[in-house]
């Protein structure tokens, strides 16, 4: 392995001869000496494959934050859900793993149909008629939704709930530097957004972005948000947990113009926070502003059902200054994985998983709040995660709980004002009553 070279001497000589050069030094003569490495690479000696695997496993063993070793109660957009064997088996097929960008529909019908099915499922979850082929993650979907809303409304002010994921809010602030959007974060009161009265502020918002549920797990009043948007003329964008569609009304049924979300829970394993799978759905009125790819169903010259990318302006690829969005790709493999898992679950399966998460969360919340010194962060209703206030710093508790074999949750320090003693806890369908009881017992010791 230490002497592995991809080209033979004969191949190198043939290449140099074709180029009319006498040596590799002459080939690289155009590279300035100042940027050349003036020494040999500091590489370890070559090793056999078993030795390399042992070494890599030893490195992996140093990472303790693994769900196969620790019981996970962390959430905040990345959840420890069950992935059925059928999802892994089908999504891992080479036809999907190695599929090329489907620019040529005549050779990409399989992938195009799979993405079309994904779009259909996301649209049903959102309660909206149109979904794109996915985006990079939930945060990038939120940015694109704001771009769409500002373009549609003609107003650059954006009201963002303080209950939106803090990473999403950071991304919005970053993009706003270039776009000129005015991001106004609306604070939370008792876990839900305290929206201003219509007419407050220098300019009416063009976009209102709210979480459903929000980052603290609390359920926002989307009816009130819809009324606010009607009064101000703003577009209503909902950052929804797609799993919640198993129990809650869809964003579209509340009158949302756009729904965005994170699709990691549908078959994508935890990976240090992403990137994962951005979901994006909207009303038909905004289909021409839809970011990224859109797969449509049509017929070929022989009348057979066929699938193509459609309704995409060339500006999105080649005239960036004229584009409503410069996103011209998607997360195909993870989108197909999500479609497989959703197809496997079906409507009743999605309801069952959401119900089990809600029950586990209720049981966990009762167990945690029974610990002396721990109080609820808010009294608003929750669905599948909740926040508590600890008698000691959350970061300290998280470290102590890791020693006990638990990923305790996520510190709210930096996520919400005064969050240093706040802990966000999630319970998925994988958490058993015994695990939750053990977690609460370990937490009682950690805060003592």
C-alpha cells in the first residue's frame, strides 16, 4: 500500500509523449516553486488491510457519543429513530447509491420515479400541492423559503420566531448579509412566540417563520399566525417536524404558504448534526419560485408514463443574478431513503411512530420533573421533546450523564436567552420505560 501508484510507468510515458514533454517535472513546471512541498510526505509505513481496519476501529472506539453504546435522549433536529432493515437494504442498492444527476430522463427513469414518489409523500405530509426534490438540510430549506417569500411579497422584513432552530436562525442571518433581508427575531414567552400586533415595527413583514412544534418542543398556535399573516400580507412559512404529521394537522391545513423541515428521521442515521435532508413544499401559487429540482409525471412518445425534471428556469443554472434560487441540485440518496421508509411505514405506521414518541415523551417528562430541583422550562403543550431547567449548568449535567451511559440532551445555552441551565430532552419510539426510568435515576444523581 505504501508504494501504491495509480499509473504504470508505460502509461506515464505514453501521456508525456502525447503532450510532447520529457518528464513529470516538465509537466508541473507551471506550478510556482513557492507553493510546492519541498519535502516528502510524512506518511506512515504501509500496512495490510486487517491492520488498517484494526487501526480504524481503535480510532472509532475513542468516540463515546454513539447510539450503539449510549442511550440517546438528544434531539433538536437530529433524532435516534428506528430504521427498518428494508430501508437500509433497498436504499443501499447500487442503482441508488451511484445514480447520476438525472439530466437525461431516457436513462434515469428509476431515480426520477423514486424522487417523484418522495415529492408526493412530502406534499401529503405538508398538506400542500407541490414539493421539490429536496434540499441540503432543514436550515437551507428555511433560507430558500425566506428568499421565496421576500420575492413574492416584495418586502424584505422577516419575522422569525425565537422558537426556530438556532442553527436555522444563524443561517438566515448569514444569508441576510448578502440579500439585504431584515431578520427580526420574535421572542418566546412561556415556550411559545409572543408575536407583535400588526402595525408594530418600521415595516410590515413580508415573511413570518414559525416552528411546528418549535425548538423547545412546544406547540405554537398556527391559527394565530395565519391571522397575523392575513393582517400584514406576509407569507406564512412553517418549519415543521414531518413526524408530527402523524398526530397534528398539516401545515397546509392551517393555511401555510410554505412548509420546510428536516427529514433525517426517515432513514438517515445520526451523523454529528448533518447535512441531512431538507424538505420543501409550497402552494401552487409559488411553483415558479420553487427552489431546486422538481420532478413531474408525463408520457413519452408511445404514451407510456414517464418522469422528467420540469418547471425550472434556465436562470437557476446559468444566470444567477436573475434567479429566484441558485440551488440546482438535491439530496437524492437521502430523499429516496426517506421515500422507502415512508412507503414502508404507510399512513398507519407514521401515526404509530408519532404516537409512541408522544407517549415516551410524556412518560419521560413526568419522570424527569419528579427529580428534586428540576422544573419545566415552559408549561405549553409538547409533542416529542421538552425543555427543563436544571439546578446546575446543563453542560456539567451532560458530561456526568455521559459517564453514566446517556446522551442526556442538548444544552440551551446560546439557543435561548438565559439557557445555561436549560436542557432539551427528546424521547423517540426507541426509548423504553426501563430506559427512561434509568435515565431519570441517573439524572437525579447528576444534578445532586
